[in-house]
C-alpha cells in the first residue's frame, strides 16, 4: 500500500492540471498530503484483512460498506466526490452506477492478499460494486488489482501488458508522450486506469513511475495512486520513501498499513529494486 499512498500524496499538489506536465518537480513539497485516495485504500484494506477467502458475497459487501463509512466519518474532509459523500451518509447506502476512478485507486490491497487471480478478481469486484457497480467501474478495479497480482508474482511488463489488453480491452498502445499533450482532468476509470498502467509500463523504477504519472496531469493524485500501487508490486519501494510516507500519515492509518504489511510477509513477491 505504500505505493498507492505515496502516489496519492505526491500527486495531490498537481491535481486539476496544476502541474507543468513535467517529471522535474520536488517529490515532497508544498501541498504534499494524503487525500481520500489514501483513506479509502486503508478502508478497503481493513475490510479485506478481516475476511476469510471463502467469505460470502454478502459478508464482503457488508465489510466494505462498513469500513468505508467508518473511515469516511473519521476523515470527512479528505476530498471525496459529491456522490460518494452522499453515499457515506445515507441511512441505507446503495451502489450508484459509478464508473469513477475511485474504484481503482482504493483497490491495491486486494492485489496482494490473495493467492490466485480468480480470488483477486472476485474480491476486487465485490468490494467495488457496493458503490461503483457500473461495468467500467468494476473493470477499472479488477484491472488494477490484476496488474498488481501479476507484478508481485513475477510477470514481466510485456506479460502484464498482454493480460490487461486481452482480459479488459484497454488500449495501452499510446505512449506517455502521446497521451500528455491533450490529457486533462477526468475522473472516469476509462480515462484514468489505462493511462496509469501506461505510466507504470514506461517507468524505469518506482520513483520514475511516480514522476511519469504526475507528468501526465489530469486527476493526478488518483492516477499516480494507481500507477504507484502497481509500481510497488513490481519494483518495491525504496526505504527512504517508505519512511517519508510513514512520517506523513497519522497513527490510525499507519496501524492498518502495519497490519497489512505483517499479513503479506511471505507472500510471493519478486522485487526489482
């Protein structure tokens, strides 16, 4: 989850196309802070950590709803979208047909916590559809979780590329140089997840993926959160960035990160630092 949280923090100052579409910027400067992307990443992680692999669909749905509402109440000003805010405070919250990129930015833990692609895709769908039940919202979450699963279990970038294109139909043929000039702030999975995956595919190491994602502009915290979550699974995260991340998150969020890190010890991971 460090990759997702760092991507969120580092991308946050450049959200709404406020950056210069360059890879040259201070990683930690004015406005570097976690947002709703981190809060909901933590919520989904906490929900899934408390479930068994054979949990029923209903139990997964209930856990996801409870965790997101709990953490949303704890951090009410984190920057949620209008429809999600309404969902957080409804008496009986229902999915609202969203295909927003929020489904993909919060999913990173699912890519780590399961031993098969089948389990990964199942849980990605279940924790997503309680809000983002549009097919594109579910696809964005599943594609991100799948990329993380493949990256951490030893697939190379060509194999990840081929799987995402074949199974999810995303167009990954454009380079970041082709995307960058006309890319703008957009909050759909359709126009965020492929760009985030492309930034990961082009990046040379964890930091370079982060810088590449930020350079695209757009919904920068979310795009970089997604790209960073995949980059962590492929490269690992340099220790100095882990410590910087830990210093910038509060104790309750750090506690869930620690629980998650303890759980994934021993999981198959092919680091490339």
